[in-house]
């Protein structure tokens, strides 16, 4: 399967994780896309290794395509000091990538979070880093490392969705994840910038082309 066909399949699956008002775009990460970067973006990535430039450029290309789906003009998408994208006024969005694909989800209004990971098991020494004891207690014994990867992807998407609201950086232990088939719940284990202990966010999980995809729409 070509990179373009793989991206299209992932895009179709990713779109099922979000409401109909969310624009979804997936782009292959390939060398040479740095020419598509806008001047402000290029300055921010200057001096980075080629692999980082390629993934950054693919993410911006996906984001601009998603802007077009919303009827919005193309725009430079810079990053703030915390490396979060700076969206045009009135836009909520999120970008993620793995080694081969970059994904962007955008809509008018409330924040979004997205993540893309290889659907493979994580080493057992990483389980207590990523998972709270509550997380691990809910995961199956069989193929547990793979489900830990799903928890990781869920926490990444939930973190990105909450950041525009709280502007808070925190570690994996702040959120507890309960997986439930093609959905998940992320619960705050302690207060964060006005979101109290027990506050919940809900997200979706999809599998495509050997990848696990997660999305949160607040």
C-alpha cells in the first residue's frame, strides 16, 4: 500500500472518532516538504534535524488542509513556548505524528486532542511510568503491554484537549484512564487549574494500519 493510500485509510478511521463538525486531515511524512512551510514556521524549526523538519512540515500541511475544510483561509501555524500550536482566532485543534504520518484535527470553537501511536506493546518497565495503579488494575492480563500503549495514547489526547483551558503541564499520573472498547474516560486524580479532582473527559479509540488513534473533543 502506498503512503498516500495508507494516509487516506487512517484519515477515514480518525474521522469516526470526532463529531461531524471536526475537520480531519492526515499527511505522509516525507523528505522535502520543508518548502511548504510558511516563513514564521520555518524560523521556528530552523536548525532541527531533517526528520523533525519533515514531521513538522507534514503536520502543518495537514492543519492547513483541515483549515480549508472549515472554509478558513490558509495561515501560518506557529508554536508557543510550550510547543503547542497557535491556531487562528476561533479555531480549536490538535496535531500529532508518528514516524510516518502526521494528523491534524480542527473545528470552530472548543478544544480538541489527538494522538497516533504504533499499536504495539510497550516494555513492562514503562508501565508504572505511564499508568497509575488504577490504570493497571483495569487492564487485561493478556497483551497488557499493548493496552498500556492505548492508555498512553489516551492520556496524550486528553492532555492536548485540556491544555488550552488550563495552560497546565503535568505528568502521566495526573490522569487515570479507563478503556472501554472503542471509547475511554480520562479522570483527573487531583485538581489542575480549576478542573477539580474527579473531573472527566471522554474520548474515542480507533485502530487502522497497525496504529492506535485517540481523540478527545471537549
